[in-house]
């Protein structure tokens, strides 16, 4: 059953199609903009989902450990700020998938030991 769920998560989807550039647009949206609330909600859901999937895939045994090991109490807002800062400082990451650029950003700040 776990293998089936994991396989379904790997199927092409809109989330896989988003690039770092698209995520930067969503994650820097202003609430007062026409689509600001929806864009920021997209960013929050994307970031939270990717972080949770990182932990779940390690917990299910699909990899030895998570890529991201943030300390307890780290907020979603902090994750998003780190991601935005990373994308602005690394424009070569704008064309890669949103998930790849997010993991690259967060594992630099919150590496897992061992």
C-alpha cells in the first residue's frame, strides 16, 4: 500500500510542473494584489507539502533520512523566507523544479547530520 501511495505521488502533476521562478512569484505575492491571497496560499501549501513528504518518505523507508532537518519551532514563514532569499541569490535555480529548488534551499540551512 505504501508503495502505491508513493508511486501516485510521483505521477506528473501541476506541482511538479512549477519552476523556481513560478514559486518565487507565488511566495512573494502581496495579500492586497488581485491574486495575492491565492498565490501565497499556493506557496504555503507547496512548501509545507514538500517538507512533510521529505519526512514521510524517510519514515516510510524510501530513503535513509530526510534531506531537511530543521530545529523544533521553525515556522512555515521562516521556510518561505529562506526559499525566497535562496531563489533571489541563485537565479540558476529559477528554471529547475520548485521541489528541487526548495530542497536545495532548505538543506543548506537545515542539513541533516550523519
